[in-house]
C-alpha cells in the first residue's frame, strides 16, 4: 500500500527536494502545522531534529530513505503532535539511546507505515506519553525494536517487530501502555518488562521468539475474551472457538487466560469515510485481504487467501463489525460452502464466526447477503405461518370433534322439539276446545254477573228494609226495657210498702194483745 497524500485547504505543504534540498532545511523553515512531503528516488543522509509540530510524509516507504549514516538518532522528536509516515528509517548510531526514531518528552505523535531497520533501537520513548505507533515494520536493529523509558499511555498496534538482536519490545519504569495486534517474532525476547513496568495491556499479539517474555512486574495479557498467540502453547481447543482451553503461563504473577490457537490479524476496511477493523484468528497464513461490494446484488464481500499444509485442518475465527456487514453470512473456501458457527461472544456491535476447512491454497470468501437476509426473513415468516397453520389445524380438529358432539346434541334437541311441538299441537287443540268452553263459561259468567247485580240490588233493598226493621226493633227493645224497668221499680216500691204495712199491722196486733 503506497501513500496517497491528501492536503486540507489552508495547510502549507513543503516539498523536498523541490523547495529545499534537505529535510532538515524544510523543518527549520516550516511553521507549526506544516506538512513536509519528501519525494522518493534517493537516500537522504540526515540526522533530523523535529522541534515543532509538523508532518513528515514520504512518497513511498520502500524508496524514500532517511539514513543516519551510523551516528546519533536518525529522527529525534522533541515536539508534540508530530506525524512521521512512509519512510525507510535506517542506520542510527550504535550506542545505547541511538534510535531510528527517538521521542523525547513528546505527546500525541503518530509514527506509522514506516520501515525502521538497522538501528540500535528501532523506536525509543523517553518521558513520552499518548503517542501512536502503528503499521510499521521494525526489524534487524542492533538492540531492540521498541524501547520505553518512563513512558505511559502509548498505543503500539499492528506492527511487525522481528529479528531484533535482543528484545522485540522492552519496558523500563513504563506502565499503562497498550500493545495490541503486533507480530513479535524471531527476537531473543519477544517482550522484556522490568523495573516497575506494570499494568501494561498486551493483547491480540503474535509471539514467536526464542524467549517469549521476561518480566518482574504484573501486567494484563487478555481482555477476558481473547489473549495472544504463543507459538509454544501446547493446549487444546476442544470446544471449537479458536481459544485455548487452558491458560498460557508466563510466570507466577502473569498468565494469558485466553490464548489464541492461531495467528491474529487486523484487517482495516474503509467504507463511506469510516474505517472498520475485521480481525481474524487463523492457523492458516492469511494474505491479500480485500473488501468488495457486489455491483448487482449490493452484497458486501470479504476475501482473503489462506494457505496451510495440505491435508491438515485449518480454522478461522473472524470478528466482523455489524455496522460493516450485518446481513446473514455465507462462507466459501474456494467454491465449497462452509457452514460457520456463530460464537456466543457475538453481540450487537461485533459478530464472531468460526469455521474449519481442509488446508490447501484457498480464497476464503465471506458474503453478507441482503438476498439471503430477505430469503431468511421470508422463510422465518413462512415457518411462523406454517406453525400457525398447524395450530389452526389442531384447533379445527378439536372444533370438528366439538361440532360432532353439538350435531348429535342438535339431533336430540330436534327430536325433543318435534315431540314437544306435537304435544304443543295437542295442547293447542285442547286449548281450542277449552276456548269454546271458555266462551260458554264467559256467557254463563255474564248471566251470573247480571243475576248477581239484580240479586245485589234486591239485597241492597232488603238490607235497607232490614236496617229500618232493626231500628224499629231497637226502638221496641228500648221501650220494652223501659217498661220492664218501670214494672220492676213499681213492684219493688209496692212490695216495700206492703211489707211496711204488714209490719205496722203486726205491731198493732201485738199492741192489742198486750
């Protein structure tokens, strides 16, 4: 991949050797924020001092060469936010501290897509933080690839750090750095962490060195999901997810709990101005990664070449951002379709696919098919409708049984109805007869009512006469009672007088006798 420079309006670009014959002259003349674009086709024998915020961009990293001529630092950075890209940086001095790129009290700088070789240290940090080192090839340096001294919070990613005499990456009094996605191979020590260099996160790197790690500090070797690939790991992956079943032991205080069963690769995809990262863990050799969109179907397609020893079993664990590809996935090894496993660690942001194949030279193709999505959506709806149909069919069978029972009940009810109707008709006939009798009775009743009225009138007349007679009788009774009372009184009176006269007579007789 070659550099394609794009310059925003208002940014001053200085060309070397067009505007200045040397890169240092261009730096000295530049103002803060300028871009210095260095043309290829020659070797620039310089020891650069970058003491202001500028961008150094090479035309082609293979042929734009900065050579330190065996002395000092090739590029010495003391400013913040410096960008260095697309150079071959070689031949620093041979004393400790001499480096291809040395960052001294620098923050926010970006060193990317360079070849850094044949220096004492490839890149060195002194009291420098929050810098990005990415996509560089750092190899064959007389001491180490990258060295940290009293530096923290730097990001080291997607670099190939190989064939350095001592350490791939070394840390001294340096903590909280992120080391991810690097291939660290063919060094004496892949990584050396000493003198309170703790809490560095080292994850998704490929280690294949004489000695993988030496450390006297405690650091983090996995993110709880994926760790690193270790060429000397002897564990197994019995559950088929691309992650070792047992930790990789580093020392008593450090272990990788989720060692990778294959090499890690981070593959960048740019789509509509956004950059997405597709990562793979494969025991195959991965090359020629590419991303396409089908011109007719609109399908999004990832392709990469995969090679391995013929006849052995190859595997890939692929992480795909759902914002990049979110339709159902079809996986092909050559022209043969492979059914992938959707791993449990998949979520709304990333999909993890795992698949195996017999090793050969394949093009692995992963297709995110909108057509398949629509088909699966229709198939899902069909399955649901089919399930609903069978539910309805079951309900129909139940209803049909109930209908049979109801039909039988209806027949019984109809029979009962006919019997009841016959009885009703008989009663209706009887009612007609009764109705005729009722007419006669009604006529008789009318006659009786008339007679009753006449009788009642006579009764009222007799009652009136009776009342008069009763009053007469009452009067006679009063008279009789009065006469009786008078008679009694008279009788009593006469009796008393008679008795009194008798007594007088008797008294007179007595007196006469005397």
